[in-house]
């Protein structure tokens, strides 16, 4: 074993989903090593422990895995369970952590960000419950990055990650597992696979776009294999280190090809896509895009046909910027609705405590208590299960849902690569005026109330402040402003707009007044010189 002297590296503070940087930053000598050693030190050492390890297959994934295996061995870990070829979707990794009762896991991914030598890489630690490390743990890891003076790494040959089964690195056992097998068994235990299989056998058609990312093998095995969808139902199904040069983000912008197909003449009955590491999802029917906020509401309203949720849901949680569509369902069902800060980690305590069964974010993340991550394929299978049970098209399900609950029109505007000071000035400008805004008019709307979101965790009592600026206008429209914790260049300002209507169910222009008012209120033109976002979802 070799102890390598090192020193603290600037900027290794993990954000909402671990540490994300340009790949070349991670490839600098000692950079990955410093953070991995800080993980081991931050959790009280690796000695005698068992971990899960895998990633989304992006550039540098395999190399980083070899490094981490040698470091885990040098730090005295007993065993590492690693996905074949270094692949594990984030939800599958979460499941393996729980299934094997491990001491946690290390997941390599920058989620939906592009991959490649000039793109992004990321690493995060998940705790034994299978979920992203809570702030206490990420703070301890970060604190260690500030004082670190050495890391341990075994001088050992690389492990053959292609060969399933038992091997070792020094004294440490390494188990190379099929990334799909246990995950598929979990899905089969949740959903009515027979009903879905029968629907597909009856001619129901699917297009699942894996976006050249990690869900390809999962979708091919489950949808085309077990559930009998014809070959070709999964497209872009082979994981590639740069995601085919694309942006593996399942939304109407980056999954344009799927959107065009679903809006075209020969659209299949059901379209879906997932992101780089398989935790996000996009659902789209023939001529009918389902917003993630609506998807969460629909899943909540249609849970009982799914065998695992047949007894009903304990409660529903959504991130604060997510629309209130799910709130209306929870209210009708008489179950709890929890509003959390952005980031999956805030759902963990609620799931562990049994307060909620399903949760979701406007950013295309939905999941349940089956793992402690959002889960893209799970959402796809949930939709297939509910369509099989209700025997309706996606568009009919949505029309019925809005007729029952009214519609929460919703959109998110992303302003990317904004100079950090300009973004801060815009946000501070709103924050400083929060108390004065009520009663003031912008465009056609008048502000009713405004605040900055703070979260009090009902399970562990922890407080999280500064989680987004909220503005409610008279008439019920809402705007939220926050800066991204996952962007890798300058600052990304996210502006979330919502307007509720119980009668007019098909008029996206309902959002225009809240958009105009919010651009003016926050001074987008003054501070950043534009009111047109880079990405609208
Ligand atoms: C974004 C999403 C957030 C999600 C996170 C990780 O974070 O908005 O909902 O949990 O990615 O996938 P943000 O960049 O907004 O901080
Ligand atoms: Zn992701």
C-alpha cells in the first residue's frame, strides 16, 4: 500500500448531488483521489466496510472505478460490489446498497450533463439507506477536503470489470454483478408485469429513448425482453462515453427526436426517455407531453392499480418549485403533502420515516420508497401499469385528470452561464425587496405575498435556509427564483412559473402574465441583459 502525500484542493464542496466538475478537472493528478479519501475519512473510515460502486458509463468512468477500488482496498474496505463494466444506474445502485445492507455506495455520474473529456464528470456518496448523503455527511466530507494531507492507494493491477463474479484487490473482495438483474427483480415485485405484457401483446406501442446512456441495457432487458415489446422499441440503447455527443437530459429540448416522433403521424402509443444515470424520466403520449409536475400528480391519483401501492399511499412529497398539482390529489386522498427544498436528498427522511410513499421534482424526477433515489424506469413502468389498468391513452388520462382537479399550468425558464455577480445582483435585488413587494403591480399582476423558502425537516428537525425566492400574485399564480446547485459554468438562474385554472384546460398562454410580471419584477433585462432563457421546459 502507498500513502500519497497531498494537500487540500480548492472547490471540492459537494452540491445537491455530489461533486460535479469538468472531466479534465477530475483527471488532474490527485483530484479524484483527494475527494474519495475525503469521503472515506468523512464517514469515519472504510475499514471493514462494504460499498457499492458504479457509474453511468461516461468518459473517465472505468478509470475512476479502478482508482476507487484500489483506494477502498488500501483503506481496509472488506468488499465492493461493482456493476459489470463499471455500469450501474443511480436507482439500481441505491437498490444494491439497500439489498446488500452495505455501508453505502459511491456513484459516478454528472446525471444529465454531457459527458466526454471536455464535458462533465461527477461523484457522490450515498448512505446505507441508499440515498444521497444528507448535509451533515457532505459537510464532513467537505471539511476533510480542507485538511487532507494524504490518500491511500494500493499498487495493484486493474480488475477485469467485464467478468461477472468474485475477484479481489489485495485483501478486499470485489463482486462484479449484472447491473440489471436485481433491479429488474425489484420492478417485477412492484408492478403488474402480466397486465403490461398483455397490453403490449395487444398491440400497444412504445418508444423508449435511452439517450445513449445507462438505461439502455435496463430498458432493453425489461421492456423488450421480459415485457415483450418488439425489438427497436428501445432507441439509442447502447451506453456511450459521450452519450453520442448529446445532452442526456430527458426533456422536450434535449429529447427532440422523441418529441418529434410522438407529435408525428406514426407516433407510438407511449414515449419515454431517461437521463445519463437513469434517475430522471420524461413521459409523452401521442400528441401529449406530460409535464413532470403533472406526472407526479397522475401517479399519485392512480397508484392503487400498482400492486405495491394497492393499499394506498402514506403521503406525497414534492420539491418546492414543483407545481401544486400533486397537492390537489393529496388533498382529495386525505394524505399528507410535504414540500421540500430542491434535491432528492430531502425526501430521504420522509421516506425512511414512512411519511410518504412517492415523491417528485419538476426536473423530471419521480420515485418512491422502493429505493432512495428518483427512478426513471420505475416512472415509465408505473405509467405503463396505470395505462394497462385504465385502458386509456396518455392524452385521455391527462384530460380526465385536469377535468377532475383543474390544471396547474407550469414552465421553467433556465438562464445559463450567467456571470456570477450578475446572478447574485438579480437574486439579492429580489431578496432585499421581499417585504415591500406585496401590493406592487408588475405587468397585469399584483403581488400578494413573497418570501424566501426555508425547510424544517419534520423527521430530524434540521433547518435548511435560502432555498428559493417565492412570489405569489393575486389570482393564484406563483413564481419561484433560485440559482442552480448543479450548473458547472457561471451561474444558472431558474425561474419557475405556475398558474392554476379550473375551467380553461388547454391554453398555455395562461402563463404569459406571470412570465411578464416576473421578468419585470426581478429585473432580468437590467441585471443580465435578457428575458429569453436558454432552455424552457
Ligand atoms: C437540478 C434540479 C433538481 C435536481 C438536481 C439533481 O438541480 O433542478 O431538481 O434534484 O438537478 O438532479 P439544480 O441545478 O436546480 O440545483
Ligand atoms: Zn440523473
